């Protein structure tokens, strides 16, 4: 299975071109916590800045510095390498209960600095975040800064009018040259070579199955664009309430009412992360998703045997853009500020703005 193309939502509007991550500080990420540490408890939360380093390396360095096992360090997510990032990290061992908050603050090395330390009652776990706040500088634009700003403003306005940016998964989800995606397809089909490659590595199996689910989600999103039902509710769609996250199926006769709720941003359209526990669509929506599976040589029943490896869920097809800022900065570059919910990709928004197709390809040079 090849990684599919992802049509632009703003086709017809010229992009600004350019390069990202020319310098680490050109790509800034600040975690938006799901909750703030309470100030008391046995766990020590560290607000950590890292520069031009992988998340795994950062966690290893923190474990070494504080003398704790790597397994006792928690993080809500892993941030970009070539960037300057800030996020919470928790220490959960006996060392954390005796460590003074003030003594934990300071530079660990040239790339890692603990900016503050606060106690809390529980360990920080994957997914304990609302989203991320970005500031990204694009350099070497294909037009003048003033033209780039005008183009970017037009694209942002179009995205807002269409309900937000498409919530594609980025190419980094699929591994180098799609290797993780291929492994996921092999595991789903029971291919002995794939099973041997994955072995007993449960994490790798879940990662591979997730890559397959993500690719199929992208294909459903693309199909809605191509069929002219982007931003339109059809019979049988599964919608998600914006405030509570609850989901429901649009019954016959409810399409017009659901469309009004979508346009008021009360609900979001969702697409499939196929699996045995996924809320299934009905009617027209079910047929669209079945068509995507059939084109890939698959059917929904193939996912029933995945169990905990890929239980399935629904994912929003679009993301309402928040905190958008655009400005011309030094050296004729353009800076973007915005916030995205957890699980959404900044590079997907940048694709729309820059019209650079390989922007999030892990094998491509972007700087």
C-alpha cells in the first residue's frame, strides 16, 4: 500500500513557498496542558525547554541528571526535534518526593533547561494535553514578504470559511518511505513476514496498525473533498460535539439541522479509525467509507480481529483554527502563530499555506 496524495483544501490559491526549520528557533512549540499541576503531591512536574534535540534523548538526559529510572519519567507527548519546545515532564520516584523544587530548576546541559518545578498528585501520561501552541517562521519565500502575507491571509480566510483545516495525518506517521504503513497492512492480513518482523514487540504492532488506520482516514478525508461533500453533512455521518466530545449518527431527516450545527461550530464531522470498537456510520456516509476500503482491497470486517492492537475510534475530519497570527519578521520572513488540538499536525496547515508537497516527508530536506 502506497501513501496516498492529500488534496489541498485551498486549491486555486497560490502558496508562499519557502523553507521551515532553517534554524531551531524558527519552529517553536509550547504544550497546552490538560490540567495544571496542583502544587502538592509525590510527583514532581518539570516545565522543560529543549532545543534542537529529540524527545527521547531529552527524557533520557533528565533521567540521568536526576538519577531516576527512565520508566519513572512521564510526558504527555514527544515534540519536534529541530525546534525549541516547552512541555511538562514528571518525575515519579522516591527521588521526586525528596527533591526540592528550586534545586530542580536550571540548565541540564546546552540543549535542556528546567524552567520551573511544581508538585502534583499523579504521573504525567501520554495524551495528558489539550494541544500545542506554535510559532513558525518560513524563510526564502517564493514572493515578496508583502505578497506572502497577502496570500497567507487569503488562505487562512478560505480555511475559516470552509470549517477549518483538513485534519490529515502527516507523512511522518507512516515511517520512512511508508515502511510502518506496509507493516501494518501485513499484520492486518496475517502476512507471516510482517508477523516475524514485528515479533513480540507490542508497541511496534500498535504503531503499525495505527499507521494503517491513519492512511485510511486520510483517504476518506480526500474522498470527501473529491466528491464535493467537504464541510457538508450527509445522511449517516458520525458527528462529534465540540464541547463534550460525544458522538452521534445523523439520522434520515436530520441532515439540515445537523448542517446548521456544523456551521455554528457546535459539532465536527468525523472520519474512521477503523477497528472493532469504532462507531460505524450509516447510509450515504457508510457507503463512502466502504468504497475507500474496497479500493484498498479491504473491508470493515478485516479489523474485527485486531482487538487491543487497534480498537478503533472516530477522528475529527477538520480542525477549527485558533489563535492565528501572521506577521512579517526580520530578513523578509513570514511568521505564523496558531494553536492546534492534540493529535493534529502543524505541517498539514503549513502545506496549505506554502503549497510545498513534501513538507512533512521524513525523508525530505526542509532546511
